């Protein structure tokens, strides 16, 4: 089975971390997000992945120059301009010559989803497409997907107004697709799979879905990106990287500290993500926040409340950042 993985978005909700780095190259437990998603696909038998790229394709090519990612052969489909989610799936699938049942996935989702089970369900119902669903607390941020008892999708409502979601089951961003779906994707403009293709398929009864309680997170916001990292804190590959330097008088608790990062004497880091090469200087305090690569938190500064400090950015001595992004993203 082949899979198209969408990694072409701008990652605006994660700015300034994504100002120049694509979201899927940000690390979760010290490995780029895309390696988790591609590795998960490989674990379920996927042998070739087409990375559907738009923003900074060169960054992926630099990290995976030999066309392999997480042990899988990857092919790069580079869009001439942003094609939106359906346009991206169509472009990548055609570029790779896909002409049989295939998978498509959002590249910012980390999950233990049983893909084999999803494919099996897809074959049983004879659907043109089957989407994985997951229960969430705040469905309005996602694609909301009511189904009948047989799993037939009744409607697909992308990001409904708050309080108007008919169910808490949402699109988990993994799809099994028949090549016939490609014929529904118009050329010449950027069509959205969530706002156009899936609603049309729901209307003609060819779209099915299957819910599961498997671990699932869309790591596309500061809160969920931090949570995805903290989820793996106790994993042998999470926590403090062997190439980080934490002073014995520093206090690091429930946090991910990247390679080359330094936590100086008397500093404390709690429930946070400190990315590669960042420096937390003497007596600084970091709590529930994300410190970007090579950022510099000066002595005695405090960074709390889901603050996000961008790559190479300094927080001066004695400053207090609480729920702040630095630098503040434009727009
Ligand atoms: N190649 C390409 N081109 N990729 C794109 C484009 C594009 O124009 N636009 C977005 N993507 C990629 C993003 O990089 C991401 O991996 C994926 O498509 C989904 O985009 P997001 O921007 O992360 O969407 P979302 O999180 O708001 O909503 C989507 O995901 C939810 C679950 O994770 C939707 O699919 C929702 O329905 C879904 O519930
Ligand atoms: Mg997302």
C-alpha cells in the first residue's frame, strides 16, 4: 500500500517556530514529526510514501537527501503553488502514478491508529473513501463527522461554529481512498478535501468512517505540540537527550530537553519543551512553555504559561514572559 502524506502547510499556528521550518520537521521526542507519521505507516505495511510538499520543500530534501525517511522510501511531490488539501492529494497521487487503493494522511498527526483495521473496514463496506475518526473535547476545531450505525458518513462539517457540532467524533486525518476519488478533485484551483470533496461524497453516500480510541494528537498548535512531546517524556527516546547538559543543581521535571541544550545551575524547567541548542541560564525558570532551537533564556528570566520563544531568540535577564510568543508573529 502506498501513502500520500501532506506536509505542505505553512504551520501558521506554530509561529515563530515555523517561520522557516516546516511544522512536520519540528521534533517530537527528538525526532521530526514526519518520522513518527511515516514510521507509523511503515509499521502497518506501507512501503512507499509520497510527501506532498509546498512550503520549504528544500528543508525536507536537506534532512532526507537519500529519499528515505524512518526506513521508508519517500518520493517528493512539490506543488508549484499551495493546492489545498484535496489539490495536494490529487497532485501527489498523479505525480506518483497511483492507480489503486491508497492512504492519505495529515502529516501533523501523531497516532497509534490501527491502519490495518481501517483498510479492512474500507474493503468490507465497499466505500470510495473511509476516514478514521477520533473523539475530542472541542470538536469545533476539527472536521466533525456524524455517521449512521453502519459507519456511513451523513455529513462532513469542517470547523463548525462553537457549540454547533452534532458529535464529538472528528476527522483524525487518515483516509483510505479509491483512485476514483481522484476524479472528483478539480484542477485549476485549490480544492479542500474537508470543505468540498468529503461533503459531496457524504451527500452521495460513498463516504464511510470508523472511530477508535487509539492515541491521537494533531500537533499543530503550541498546546498540542507541547502535549505530543510531553506524552513521550517517559519513553526511552523522550525526556532529556543524552547530548543535553543539565547542571546537577538545575531542576528538570516532566520535560523534553533537546540535543545540545544547556540547563545551567539553579535553573528550573517544568512541563516544557526545550529544543536543540537552547540555553536556559542560571536561575531562569521555564514552565509549560516551548523554547525554540538555539534560543537564549538569560539568567533569572521566567518563561511560563504556554509561551513560545522562537529559534535563536533571547529573553533578557529578569524578563517575565507569560503566555507570550516572541517574536510576535505578524498578521
Ligand atoms: N501539500 C500541501 N498543500 N499540504 C497542505 C496544504 C497545501 O496547500 N494545506 C495544508 N496542508 C497540510 C498541512 O501541512 C497538514 O499536515 C495537513 O495538510 C492538514 O492541515 P492543517 O492546517 O494541519 O489542518 P487542521 O489541523 O486545521 O485540520 C485538519 O486536520 C484535522 C485533524 O488533524 C482537517 O483535516 C480536519 O478535518 C481534521 O479534523
Ligand atoms: Mg493540523
